């Protein structure tokens, strides 16, 4: 288990990204309970997913083990009245209203980690922080964080709030956080919750085509490097892709989506026996992709 920033929360290195659960509640419940029974204690959802139904499934499946898990959800995307899409709303009024609905759907009276689901530098940031701090005082949330890849937003929350985590996309093919943000967060004892470590399956060779600013040939080169190292270490490509992210001192947990039992079994195997990559092995992987950095929101 890893400490989540300055909080008293301890989270499993592999966490369950619940967005991928789908609409079959029985299947979802089975996967969630199996994950818990085998060492995953950190479950991440959002009020946006399936218009709240995802929170309902998670709450129902895990209510009997509520005190043994770290339950995270997100706020800030407000569904339009007609149900056709959503709008960004980081206002204090909305957050204080939305948390009540999440608590009800999750069948709990507190959320371990409440996260702002996005954010821009134009947001009323102090007002948003006030909402989270008030919820902490009321005992409705234990800690809070943000989900963002925007360096300018992250820096403002570091300066102005008591966030304990930042969820962000991070992988061998999206190593933009390595430029400055990972070190900055680690230096302030704020943990990264990584997502997208497999680059939508491209690092496993399961998808072809461009990814971000990388051409299909560059993506294939990275996938081959992962595969070669996996063979050397007698482990899976997935394990190496996740290990690349988890070796960074800023990263507390890698959020992983499990749609099938086979995927979950693989994730549980990695949780129990993750390969440790040496600095030289990390460097070999890193040299297979050209560097790039955030070009906006800096």
C-alpha cells in the first residue's frame, strides 16, 4: 500500500477505474468484489459516468466493506436538464449540491477522496477550494484532489489548496508530466494517480494508428520496446507498461479499467508481483520515444 500524498489514506498500487464497468450490474458487482477480495482497496468513479449509475453500482457492490476501502469520486461536470451532454460547473453552490447526490448513490456518509473533474485557469478557484474545505469540515469528505493535466491549473492548486492528489494521464507515450509536474508534486508531497498507462492499448500492440503527436510507426516502436523488456523479465507487456509509470516516486496508484474477468486477473497478478524496473531499463524505454511537452495551459 502507498500513502496518498499528505493524507492518512493508504491505497493499492493498482486501483480500479470504475468507468469501464459497463451496464451489467451483476457483472460489475462481481468484478468489484473480486478486486477487493484480492488486494485492490482503491476504487475511483465519478458522478458523470453513466449519469450517476456507475456510482450506484459501486456503492451497492462495496457497501458491506465500506470501511475497508478508499472510495474516490469526482465532481464538476453537470448534466444538462435534457440529458444531452454536460456543462462545466466548478462553483461552490454546485459542488455542495452534487456531493449529496454522490453520497446517496454511493450509500455512504463520507467520501475518502473527492476530486474536481477537470478545471481551467479561468475557474473561480478560491470558491472551488472553499467548497472542498467546507465539505472536509462537515465530515462529508476526508480529502480532496483534482483531475487535471494542465500545468497552470495544477500549480494554482498547489499554491492555494490542501489537495493530496492529482489524477493525470501518464504513460511511456504520454510522458509530458515528466518535464516538471511529477517532480513538483512529489516535492510538495502530493501524489499522482495515473491513468492511461497502457495508452488505450497501443503500448500492448492491440491498436494501430497515431497517438497524440506520435505517428503509428513511433507507437509501434514503443510497443516493441515494451514487449522486448517484458520478454527479458519474463512478465507481461501490461506489467511493464504499468511499472514504467509506477516507478516514478510521485505516483501512488495506477488507475486501471477492468471490463472482463481476464483483465482483472491480469491486474491482480501484477499487483501481487509487479516487476521492478532498474534505472537503466527505464532509460532504455524512454529513449525509444522522442520527447514532447505540454504546449498549452502552461
